[in-house]
């Protein structure tokens, strides 16, 4: 087993059990249907969360089917212990180690990979995790609390220029310059920024209140979380690995929650599907080139009005689906 992952076995029994989980999986039916499950197939839920998608997949798999779940959040791994099913395995790992994890388990090909990106409700709603400005808590923000620097540690050591770039690039915040300056000024004044509300108050004082309904700290907290957990880098690393592990006709389903994620997924699928970008008068044509390794399935899927009404956090979700072709 690699240092980047840890296999946690589950006992054999039925997958039917009580599920006292507060997290509501977004696009649950749509994402699982998109995998076009084979009863005896092997599938990967690369972002277990609290297991909504995994449980749904297990309901549809036959006795010979298999589901491997990954999550870098130890709380999520602990929650997976409630799934008592011999067809299920949970691995403590970031999903950028997908190929390595599967190789450790003796698996070379799978029939589908599901990625539900972003942050889960339990992570947001537990103040001690430090993800949300709605609760007072330590500025942690690490999805994997067993390693890496906390948000407080980053703010204590970063430069104003780096902080400005992080807030601008990962939060798409137009007031990044003012926020970075205010944070550094507060830190320089001897006030260590160690709690969520401390940071939220600093940001609120630096940002003009021009957007009713959205807290001024929203984009800054998003930026720090994405940066610290290397979420976009992880996504860019895992997508090519999905190509390597998917069997022919295997499905890739990705749920993203903001434009930065969706842009990466959209461009990746397009790059694998559209192989003929040659000039019209070029002597070699598409039929002579390597054929696409991936085929987009349908258009992007968004939550229904009914789902958004039930779960407002679903409003920005986008599901993209693609199928692995027979091409090498």
C-alpha cells in the first residue's frame, strides 16, 4: 500500500442500513444513471463524502459487482464504516492517486468513475473544520487534517502578493488587492488571524457591500480552501488517469460546483474528443489521425428546480458525462 492511501476494509453483509447522514448528494439519480451500471462491473466513487452516491451504486450492483471509494477526509472514511458490504472498499486517499490506489488493489480497469467535486455539507457545517465563516472555529480548511498547512498557518506566512493572487485566481474576487492588504495589515499589527470570524470581519471591512445576499467573505474563503487543498491541481491530475483506468465503454461522470472546476472538465473532454484541429487544407485528415479516446454523452446536466428548492447548495452544480472509446 502506498503512503498516499490507506485501505479500510468493511465487513460482509447487505448494503441496506440506516444512514444518519446530513449531507444531501447533489444530482444523485442523474450521476448514478450516467454511469450506465453493469451488475458485475467495477466502479470508483472517487469522492465518497458521506456515501450518498456509493449507497445508490451498491443498490444497483449485482452480487459480483465491486465499488472502490476514495476520500482524503478522515471523517468521511470513518462514516464509510457504516456500509457493511463485501462489495465495498474505502481508501483514505486524495483522488489524484487514483491509478496508484487501484494498482495497490490489483485493479487495472474499471467500468466507471464518479467525481463529486468541491466540499460536502458536513465539512461546511462543522465549525471546527474552519471552512465556513458562518461558524466560529479555527482557521483550518484542510480536507485531509492529517497533513498540510492550515489556513491560519498560510495567512501567517504568506506575502501580500501571493495572497492577492490566490484570492483573485481561486476566488475570482475583484477586490483581492484590498483584501490582501487588509489581511497583511491586521497580521502586521500583531493580531494573529486564527479563527474564521476574525478573517470574515477583516474581509468585510475591506470589501464594499455591493452584492446583496452574498457574504463579502464568500469568495475569499472559497479561494483559500481551493488553494490549500490543491483542488484544481488534483482535478487536472486525475482526469488523464481516468482515461488510463477506464475500460472500453466505461463512463466518467463529474459533478462540479463552480466555473473553475467545470472549465477544466469541459476542456479535458473536448480535448480528448476533438482530435482533428488541423487546417482545412492540411494533407492529413481526421480519419488518418488517432481517433478520440473519449466521447461526450449528452449535454451538461443541471439540477432541477425542485432539487434546488430542496437543497439550495445544488444550484451551481453541473454534471458532465463521457464514455471511454475503444481507441488506445
